[in-house]
């Protein structure tokens, strides 16, 4: 198995860097790259205390598998990829996404990591609601999946 | 006919429940569902910053595939509304 893709519910679970490192390790690999996205304490001048992540679970897992396979086909079929994203309430500092890649060489691991991150942001049905220090909250705008020719 | 919409992201502001029931004329399609949603938002949720939701959202079938505006809905069908996404 060379791809691990999952959603991690923040109630009771955490995304594990150690699990990611173990998963991608291989004696065949000369390079590893790990990207960690975390909940930030500020956005557009507003003080953020937490983010709630919502997801269409089945469609997200399907998109993760597809994106990771595309990345392997595009850059290195022998790469090992670990991809997890949080769902639920995540306070500032919590890991929201972790992408770990092991491959033969550095160029491939950087490219695979970047490819997966950008594709997840544009294709995986995940939403963010920010919670602010003043008690307000807001769903963030995003990228529409509606077929472009239909949007008015 | 009656359609059940599974709510995600900002569309969760449309109901306390996980789903929203919408009544439509027989043989309606996704385009007509968009119009009903637009009307509902204008009438009841105009202060919730959802004015563009009916235009920008995609819809998924139960097979988790995007369905276009010509897709004919079936009575009691469960579909998902997919507002603009942005994880990571």
C-alpha cells in the first residue's frame, strides 16, 4: 500500500506526524517531504480562535485517492504518500492538513507535496468556518465546483 | 415532489437539521431547485450572506458525482449541496 488518505475527526483524534513518518519510510527512498497546515490566529485582520472544518466525507476520500494517484502517475510511481485532513472543531495551532511524501529524490517529493495541496484546495469538498475572538463566526468563501459554463 | 438536501458548509445556515426538505413541481430539475433555493434565501435568510449560494453551489448525486442543471430529480431523492470549497 503506497497511499494513505483519511479524514480525522478532531473529537478524540489528532493528525499524527509520527504515523506519517512511519508510513512513508522506505529504504528505497532518498528524500522525504512533509507539509503541515495549521489553524492560524489571524485572517484578514480578524483574530481567529478556532476553525470548524466540515466535509462531504465520501467525496473527500474519493478525491484524495484520485489526487494522490494522479501525483504518483505524474511525478513518481514509486512514491509513498500520506494525506490526512481534520474535520470538526480545531483551535489555533491544531494541524488541519498533513501531507507526507517519500520518494527517490528531492525534486519529486517537493512537486508531489505541492501538487496534492493545491489540488485538495480546489477539488476536495471541505469547508471552513472561522471562530473569532469577538464571539462572531463566519463560513469562508471558496472555489465553486459548479460547471463553469453554468455559472451566471 | 419532495427533495431532501444534505447540507454542507455555509448552507448549514438554512436549517438546524443536517438536511433540508424542498417541495418542487413534478419532474423538476436542478435548475428549478436553484430557483426555489434562491427564493427561500431571499425570503428568510437575506441577512446571512448567502445571496450567491444558489448560483455558486454545485450539487452531488447519491453516487457523489456532480449533477448539472438539466438533471431530472426523482421524488424523495437525496442530494448534497456543495457550496464553494476551501480546505487545507
